[in-house]
């Protein structure tokens, strides 16, 4: 098929999410012109029109778009596109499978590489197995944005095509969202993440993790065991059922390295593990391993760093 490729843009209020630029580079691997669909404020469409590698932006204002509405819009456009991609967000995970079903297309999730136009690589079993899937026909996919390089901004903006008004599907309504407020950088985008696991032992000991994170200008993460024990809030859980992070530096303190945790840190550039058990599985993945008691190592590391280095 020589039809263009469509991307569903991710945005938060009036700001285009940085993941969209990464999805553009994934989309380019299909070798066709890349169009971006913005269902939201015109300001987001304007930002998308300046992304490098984008040939056209399609825009419709939709107030509080839900998965059903987004799926219907994509299905209505699907005759024009051979491939539809989105970053693996909650909305895309709801919308793209629905749109694929409405369009008689194949849906694949958690795609981490696109080696050829019809073959994609996806992560399975919490990233322990990578499978290459060949697809015949129309393909809809959600990609792990952190696995793709972001493209820079283009010098010229491309055309924005205004779509007919979209009627919201009323079958589900977003009642509200509670955002955890923090002065630290967003976990999914932070350059440095310091995470604590069950080895932290108590909620009040998370301050050791926070102190090191603050020295490094980083975000705080936690394993699911630490979250389940009430040491850290759910919003900072890293892993298969938490956030996927891709920092330059990931420091794991008192975390054993279960596959479900590792699934969330595979794209970290440098992994430092602090664990008192020299046989902990995290050491087989870590670039730097420190066998020791985190109650000694974390304060010592923090004390040796200048007030704030990032
Ligand atoms: C379907 C499913 C989804 C899951 N999703 C996730 C997920 O998204 N994220 C996630 O993290 N887990 C997830 N899990 C849970 C996962 O399997 C592990 O149970 C969890 O990651 C373990 O967390 P932990 O490493 O903190 O705890 P543990 O495995 O108990 O490890 C604690 C570590 O701390 C070390 N330690 C103890 N005291 C100290 C000390 N004083 N100094 C230094 N080291 C010390 C110990 O040696 C040990 O290695 C999931 C599980 C399932 C079944």
C-alpha cells in the first residue's frame, strides 16, 4: 500500500506531548508521508505542524475526547491511511484497538522497533521476549515512544487541514483527573531517576531516596513492592504496570530486579544498582553495581554531591 501514515498526537491541555516527535520517527520507517491527527486545541495543531518529518496536520476541536470518540474519528479517516500509530498512552490504548476493529485493521501494542515497512518488533512478557510480526493489510499500532529518537523542530510549518466538527460519543465521560503535584521533574521524562524498593523498609526512609534525587535534579521512583507497602504513592511506580522511564541515569536502591520492574527501565542509559545481596538479579542488568546497605550508601552518595548538580 502506498498510502500515508497517520499519527494520533498526544497532548496535555494546550501542549503537544514530546512523545509525538518520537512517534514521527517510528512512523518514518514505513516510508510514506506522515500526517498527524490532533483532536484538541488549535494551539496543539500549530505545534504539530512544526514537527520535522510531518507532511500534513489534520485538526478537529474535541472537548474532553474519550476513546470511543477518537476511535470513530480514526475509523472515518482510515480509508486514507495504511498505518496508524500513537504513543502508548491510556487514551491511545483505548482508542486504537477500537478504531482497528471498526476499520478491519490489525492492532499491535508495545511496538519498540520498525525494521521494515511491514514487519514490526513488539515487546511481550514484560519485555522479556521481543517478537517480530509481519502484517498484511492495514496496521494500527501503539509504540513505546522512549524506544525511538525524537526529531528536531522543522523550520517551516506544514498545512493544517480542518476536519468537520466531531460529535462526542457520550457512552463514557471523563469525570475528573487527579494529578499528583510534585516539584520534581516528571518521572516519564526525567534525565535522572532514583528509585526505592522493598529494601527501603518504611515510608519515612524514602527521604533518603528523595534527598539523592534532589541533589541530582531527578525524579523519584519506586518498585511495586514499595508502593504496595505504602512507602511511595502509586503514581511513581516504575515497571510493567507502572511508568516506563528512559532516563540517562537510573539508580535502584533496595530493588531486586524482577522482570516486571525491569520492563520499565530497559531504555535507561546507565543503571546503578544498590543492593546488599550480591546475587540480586538487578546486578546482571546494572552498568554499575554497589553491593552494600542502602542506609549507608544513599546518605554517603548524597553527602558527596554538591548541593545540586543538574
Ligand atoms: C502482573 C504483575 C505486574 C507487576 N508489575 C510490577 C511493576 O510495574 N513494577 C514493579 O516494580 N513490580 C511489579 N510487579 C512485582 C514484581 O514481580 C516484584 O514483586 C517487585 O518488583 C519486587 O519489588 P522489590 O524489588 O522492591 O522487592 P524485593 O523483590 O523484595 O527486593 C527487595 C530487595 O531489596 C534488597 N535489600 C533489602 N534491604 C536492603 C538494604 N538495607 N540495603 C540494600 N538492599 C536491600 C534485597 O536484597 C532485595 O533484593 C508485578 C508483578 C506482577 C505479577
